[in-house]
């Protein structure tokens, strides 16, 4: 792998499971969630059955259809993940503070970008921006009419990667998303009409 290798984005269900697994890693928040937080109820989340979360994502990635997200590759190395799918697949988002700010009703053409993971060693290289661009293209290809996001407004301050799992507001703005609500000083609800 070289520093100049191009980034490419692939649907998670078109990537080998081992590559998806590698992005989530063995420790830290991604390895404990496997992008299930917005899909499960409170009791299931509190039980923290991480192997069950991993099995669930593996099954979701194996289902026919658009799949639960996209994977970024730098050359042949899997380096990032973005969860993007119909918002109806993430029922917990509507119970969250930022999700409650959405006036959009759930409908087939409404998709949500809920989570980013960029592996350590590959951050600050434009991976999240490429993932967002690929997520929007993936959603459009599968019939999305509107894509929502729930990014963090860093206002120029540094935040931990754990705090940025929804993505930075600046990346969404650069991709053409418009802020439609501000449920808190650091959280935004953004939307892109396709």
C-alpha cells in the first residue's frame, strides 16, 4: 500500500466480511457496537452482547439489497465504514434528541447516515469525506430521495474519534447538505435532497 493509493468506496455487502470486520477492529467503540446502536432497543443495548452485535451486522451485510453501509479502501486496504440505509432501519434515531428534530416522516425514499468509522492510522486523509460522498451515491443508486445526517459541530475544536462517530458538520456542508435543525449547540440535523 502506498500513500498515493486512491480511495474507493464499495457497498458493504459487496466487500468480504473480513474487510468489514477489520475496519471495526478488536477494541474501542466500533468493536463494541458494530453499528447496532440505532437498530436495537435500550435493553438489548444495555446487555452489551457484542458477539450478537457482530453477528447482526454480518447478517445485515449478507442480505440482498443495498446493505447497511459502505466501506472505504485505500488501495486494497479497508480503512473506513459509513452506515447508510433507509432511516426506517434505524428506529432508535427517531427517539434520539437529534432525530426528534426531524420533521420528515419515515418513507421509503428517506435514508440516514448514522455512523462513521475510520481506522487509526488512516485519519485526517479525507476518508470520512470520501465515505460520505460514496454513501450519498449509494443511497441515490438504491432509490433515496432525501439523505439525513446527524453530525457534530466541532467549531474548529478537536474532538476524540469516539465523539465524531456521526461525522463532522463541515464534511456534510462540503457535500451540499443543509442544516435544517440545531437540537443542541454541537449537534445538527442536516439533509440533502437528491
